[in-house]
C-alpha cells in the first residue's frame, strides 16, 4: 500500500478518481452513505437521468452514475472504475494498441471537466484514463471515505506491467509472494501508486476506500444489505492496517483499507 498520497492535482500515471456505475443510483447512494457517511449532490445526465457526486465531509471523492441503457437492459452488475491521470488522453489512446492493449471508449470530452478514455490492458481489466479540466480528481486520498489504493488482478501480470510502463513511464517494484508469484507496484516519482498481481480471469481492478475501522465499516455494510466476500484481515506484521472486500446490493465489488 502507498506510503505517500498523490498531489492534489494528480501527476501523469497516478490513480486520480473512482466511480461506480449501477442499476439503481438511489439505492447505491443509501448503501454508501451508510458505509462511508457520504453525502450527495444529484446532477442531470445528458439523456435526462441523474447521477450523484459523493462527498466526504464536503470534499468530492467519487461519483455514483447510472449504467448505460444497454448495460442496464442486460441486467449488468454494478462496477467500480478506476481512472489514471494523463497529460494528454488522446495521445495516450493512440499509443494503447502499440502497448498491446485496446481502446474501448474515447477519447471523449466531458464538457469542460476533462477528457475520458477507457482501455483494456493485455489480459483485460478495463481502465479509465482522465485528462483533467475543471475536475482534477478526488479531493482526498488515503483518508477515511476516500480512494486509498487500487490493484489490477490479471491472468497476465507481466504483460500488464509492461503496458502501464510504456504508456505512463511507471517505475516498478517487485515483491515476491509466498505462492511463488510476484506483487508488482507501479510508481510515480518514487511513490507506489497501484499494484498488479496474478489472478484468474476475468481481470478486474480492486479499488480500496479508506476507513477508520474496517470491522465497524463491514458491520455497517452488512446492515445496509452488503455481502462480505473477504472478511477483515491484517495485511502483515509490518503493515497492520486491516482490509476487507465487499459486494454492494447492486453487485459492485470494492475493498476497505484501515487508514
């Protein structure tokens, strides 16, 4: 887990934002308010629906958005997305195929707030890219109620590491694991900003939000209709912060990190 928080205006290659796309925005708001104490501001989407900005003590930290009509019709489960800051999203999107990945969406200007791209690294794990405009990213990082860490679980970890290195220039640190594998961390200016680890397909990003007390937050989540996928556990003797993984009532999977 990172020891240093990204700067307020996130540097190229740093995770800067997370949002959840869900079938029921109002139900998701109620669930995450119960877990994190978030408050919300509802805003219209171009198609007449609404999304909600989530705030922790008045600071913008996430968005709860409706699934696209197509995905909603399919009954798709909710999904948390992670976004990496980019200096030039369009130029980066042009490099994605050369790095072994595929562009799924964009580059798309989102009003004056920024430019968005969605891409798949080799092995999968759809990843957002955000070139900031008026919206620079989460106002808090590695604090209770805010994005605190993210890691890619993928069947092709080394290919994914190379992909991110080519696109963002990440430095990499490798940590041997007890099972013989390696946990890789992507680094910007010497700070660890994200992890990559081997896992069975399908690839996916695991997004961690900070809480003051993991056990307490898990209890609130269960009371609000959430499901515990991985019970609270300490990381190791040197890093005592506990973690847990949950599924919200609409199917969105996220993790907690005691900060």
